[in-house]
C-alpha cells in the first residue's frame, strides 16, 4: 500500500514541538481568548507554553507513556487545547470524543482506541464514563477539568505536578513525523465509527498549506465554536497556533454565537453551513413581506455586489456607473450584514456539508466572503478550497498545495497528498478499501473537475437514489435547496427503487414559532405538523424548489415530522449532517405511507 508523503515545509518536525515553537515565536501575543464570569480574558503564547509543559509533566507522572492513547471528552474550551497539546508533548495520542456522545458511544471510542486515560469536562461527562467503565479494562486514569471527583484527578492539580523537565524534553524529541497525532473517530452516517489515524506529519503539512494559502494569518482573531472533536476544528486550532493567531472560544451557548461574533470581531470564521444558513435567513427575513419589485431590487443589489467585490479582489478600479448604486446597496443592506459578524471579518470557510451558491453569493456581495472547501477526516479536514483570489461559486475550490485530485472512472473523487491519513486504527480491511497501493484515497464522494481545476461535488456514492425507472438521483442537492427556507430545518429525500422521490421535512422551531403566533396558531411543533396552513406553507416551498429540477427529480409528496431531528436521538452527526440510514430505518413507515395514498 502506498504511504503518503507527509514531509512538511514548516519549521516544525512534529506537532509536539508546537507549544515551545509558538511560545518562542509569538511570545506575549494573545493565543487564547475565552469567557470567565461573563468577561473576556486572554492567555499569551508564552503563558500557553507554560501551562502545557506543566500538564504534560503531570500526564507523565500519571503514567501516560509514548504511544498511549488519551481521550478528551469536553466542549470547545481552552482546557481542551491545553490538554491536547500536553498529550502530544508527552508523546501520547489525542483521542477526541464528542461531548454529545452517549455512554455507549464513549465506550466504543475509549475501548476501541485502548485509551489508558480520559480527560472529562465535568461531572456530567464523567458519569457517562462511569456507566461503562467496567467494560474498559485499559482505562486506568480519569482527569476532570471542572470541580473535583473521588475517582478523577483535577486538571489543575495535574498541571501543578511538576514532572521531570528532562524527561519531557526526551518525550518531545522522541516523536517522529510518522507517529500518530490524533485518532479521530468518524461520526459516520453509517456503521460504527472508525478511528482515523492522523500523523504529526499530516498536522505540520496542513499548517504549511494554511500558511501558503493565507487562510489564517498572524494576528488574526479566529472564532472557534466548532467541536474540537471534529477534524476541521483541529485543523484551525493547530494552524492558528502555528501562525500566531488568537483563538477566541465561544462561551458554550450556541444561542449566543451571533452576539459573541459581535463581541469578538473575528478576522476569520470557520463554520459549518447551518450557521451561515441561519445568518442568511436572519438577513433576508424582511423579504418575506416584500413586494415583487423590492425582491427584484434586492436580487440586483446582490448581483452588483458580487461584481464590485470581484473587481476589488482583482485590484481593478470600480467604474463610476457602478460606484453610486453599490454604495447605496452597501448602506441599505450590506453594512447590516457585516455587523452580524462584528465588522472585521476578512474570510470565512464552510465545509462538512453542501451550502447553496445563493448564500455564498449574498455574503460575498456583502463583503463577508464565505469560501467553500472540501475534505474528510481522512484528509485531515481539507483537500480543496476556494480562496478570495481563486474561487468559483458552486464549487469547493481547487486542490491545496501538494495535493492531487482526480476523478475515477465511476465519477468518484480520488485524492493523494501529505494530507491523507495513515489508515484506520485496528482495521486494515477498511483501510485497504479506501487507500490503494498508489496512495490514492477513494473518498466515496462523486464529483467533477472543470477545465480550471475547480472541483464540484455531485453526490455521495452510497447516497445515490436509483428510482424504479433506473434514474440516478443525488438527494443532497434537492435537500439543500429545501433547507434554504427559513421555515425548514431538515429535509431528507427518499425513493430508492420507488416510482418517484418523496421527502421527510422538519420545521425550524426558532423560525416557525413567531410565524405561528402571527397566524393565531399554537407554537407546538407536533400541532403545527398537522396544521393545514403549515402544509400550504411547506407545499409552496417544495413547489418553488421543484421548478429547478427535471420532473423525475421532483418531490412528489412529503411528510412533516412532529419534531426536529437531533444529535441526541442519533439522527444527526455532531456537524449536523443527517445520518441517512438511521432516518430511513426509523421513519420507514412514514416514508412508505407517502406511496400508499
């Protein structure tokens, strides 16, 4: 089997060197910004290095050895970063666990990885581990970030343990580029999660690529709310610290993300589509009651904004005939949009799921460019990306430096480069299925490359619906268009071997509530799902979307679910992607009833 080249052009040989490197290079620059008692506080790079060294020494004293696996079970917060960097410095491997995982899911990750220690956020997360600990023979030590527990060492105490500085230096020096840095368990829309082994070389190579592309820059403030158990958040965290950016952690309440953006004023925002969809719905809500003429004026303003921003990006002058109308549109529309992000946003990135080109065009016109990218856990989170200099709406960009992309005979996207993972932990068969002898990763996604090298995702091999008439349909496109509506939270298309496609639709509880009040209806989702006026509202959305597709691709019937899909019920991944097989199985009777009418 081919082994990917993971040599990096960075000054780092491994990510175990990152705390000392960043402490020396960036010194008193703020590394981390976080909320304590409602107030924003900061930690410098020099202070970060000191904290990490203390924790790494404590982990070594706790018995963590080179190559050991240590789980981190916590929400996105500074202590997550402290712990992960310390684990790497101790020569061990970081194994993230989503804080939304059930006890059984925690058991799978900790058990499959053979973790010897686990660092949990608080008593609530510890309880999940306690519930399954008898089935985890390798797990010797528990550490807790907040509070105290009789069976866990407080993280603060671990930091004060001291340790042998010479041993810590030996541990850092003993790590090689080929050694595993992370085992990230795919949240997976099908089957049990697999542990993706990402190496230190993968990490340093990605830091180099981010620097070359200028996505994150020294001195940037990056707002981080994504779960650090996700590879995209890991990529931004590690590359940001390498480059001297400031990581601003969200305060823990997802409803406060927009107010916090206005507090933090980030230069860079990594996100998943759902946040941008919410912001788009918020910014365009007035159009719901606008006249056709006003809607057309809005559409023309966006077209004008896209044209002007493209001229600015190329360094070309703005013609006088465009300047006046653009300034008017900017004052009336776009300034308000920029204020949602805190006024200073240079660039945002979105990935993990499709996003409508109309949303990207809108934010680009407003001066808040949201650049789409594509990657998997198996590619250390990225493989292609649009940049401000090189982008094309409706694509996920071009390959990042030193990464190759080609399309297989069956339309599958293949990728090769220093971003490609080592393999799946304790699962050689699964590794051979996706990584061939020439080092090409078979992504499972379908796509097309245009003449300029921009990649367009056309579907997922396993998600393709083949109708009874033999027509291949990619459900993500229709689903994504339906979710553009502010009223719709999730849409799941169904129709394999069936005469026509149908859909399961859920209402957005935050948006449908105020609408229901205006209509004099109860705000309860269960009641609204059976309400004729709600069905008329959704039917109008479905009709509008159907106009964009061939007849065979159109949704013929739909059902409105009386609740939303969620992570807690196992229907969504932590990045809010639908677990299609779970939804198909759980709501099979609902889907099938749509063919019985």
